[in-house]
């Protein structure tokens, strides 16, 4: 009888525990917060493309550095250093042996290239240095670069700003024209209005004299 009672009590305990598990509400599972996708960086604006044209006699490119397409027409020498791009020639030939038997050994023969002749030479790509000496020539560039040019002639930056070339001093040119070069200088003379005299600003006007007060 005692065994039967113990077994009955065990079954009762098991049944009660099972009923409690069924009646116990399941814990609320909160969904894990979703991570927002990382923002993609805004695309960089395309670089501005400037232009440079120059023409004259005794044209010399003392230095040029930048990236774009440079076309040189004329008769003379052109040196290109460290170009990442290509060169197309018509009338110019590349010098493999310099005067006095000087040669460019590898790897310098790939970094320094010298051309001589009369015709057209087009340089496309990114270059560290370009130098040229032309008896009479024209320069046409599209891209972004800085130049130092000498000679007797003239040129234009971005098709609008003109400049003059001098044989004894290099003219510095940057294309496209930077914003700071387009802003007027505060020391520039003020234009005189039509039919009148330029009036000074209020701060520049002189105080009235004693006679004017009377």
C-alpha cells in the first residue's frame, strides 16, 4: 500500500509539474535591433578640365606638370619625364643617343624620353615634367596642369584669360584657372562711372570744414 501511495504521489508530482510548464507563459523574445547599412561615401565630383593655348617664336616650356593631353607643334626639342600614358609623334623622332655619345641606360631610358624634329607631338596622360625648346611653335593643352612658358607671343587660359609671353622671364600659368585667380584684387582701381567722378566711400570722405559748417 505504501509503495502504491508513493508511486501515486510521484505521478501526481510529475503531472503537476507538467501542468505548470504548460501554463507558464513563454518569455517574450525581442528581436535583435537591425544594424543600419553603412552609408556609402558621396561620389567625388569630376575634376575640372582646363585649357591652354599659346603661340609664338622661341617658345620654351621651362616646366610643366599635370595630367591631360598636350599637343606641341613646331620645330625643336621636347623632353618628357616620368609619363604615365602614351606619346604620338608625327615628324618628331625619339633620340636614343644624345650628343657626345651620351646614352640613357635602363631604367632611365623608360623614364626620360627626348624627341627632336619638326611636326606634331601629342602627349596623353600624367606627367611629372615636360620641357621644350621650339624655334616657332604652338601649344594646345586640355586637362589640369601648371606651366612656366617663355618666348615672344601670347596665349589664353580656359579660352578667356589672355597672357603675354616674354623671352627673358617665364610666365606662370595654371589651368583650370583657380578660384583665387578669378577674384578681383582689392587694390585694383575702381571703374569711373559714366558722366561723373568716382565718389569715395563714406569712410573715405573728409569731415566738413568750418566754412562748410557755416
